[in-house]
C-alpha cells in the first residue's frame, strides 16, 4: 500500500505548476483525486471524508487523512484549479 503524504502532494502540485490540475466540485477530477489516481494507479475519487477507487463498494473506501479532507473542502469550487490555487 502506497503511503499518501502532504509533502508528496505538494511536490506533485509543483511539477504541474503551469497546468490545470483538476476540476473543482467533482469527485474524480479534483486535484486531490487526480494526484491519488497518478500515485496509486486507476481512477480514485474523494467523497467527503473518504477516498477510494471509482468502483469501490460502499464501506470499502479509506478514511482520508485530515489534510486531505481540508484540501478537498478548499477545492470544492466551480472553477478550474491551477496549482497556485490548489
């Protein structure tokens, strides 16, 4: 199992500095979901305090770390996100 860390997420954002890193207000296309998908392989999404694969059954998703929940809430907006907004 891959460990998810704030430092790795920030490094990922920096490597995508001049790109749109996700569509806010979506479960599978937000910046955090995109990073998890890149890191873990497959399509991952964020839904409230949980994250998991797109075809994850209810109750099988993982509880997101505190910083992930904060990031998900902050990115819940209607505009595309560049890394300077993420």
